């Protein structure tokens, strides 16, 4: 990882590991994507302010919007 985080959210989707938010003394506004096939981390910015103690879930079904 590019940034050591405390209390991030973590999810796995399509073989990639997503680590987002958390804190480093202040709330973090980035997320990182780990690709185990290339052994690389990619750092991205969240579209909102930082998040702390965040949760995530992945549901394997087609998108359905109301």
C-alpha cells in the first residue's frame, strides 16, 4: 500500500482488493486498489470527503435501479 491506514473499509471485487478511507491522524480521502496478478497498488481519490470506520459489501447480481 502507498499509505498506512487505521480503520479503512476493505472489499474484494473481480479479484482486486479495494482499501478505502480510514485515518492517519486525519481522515483519509483516498482509496487503493491492489492487483495480485501484477503485485501493484493504485492510489485513487474518493469523490467525497474522507471516510473513517467504513464498511463495504459486494453483491453478485445484475444492477437494478428504482
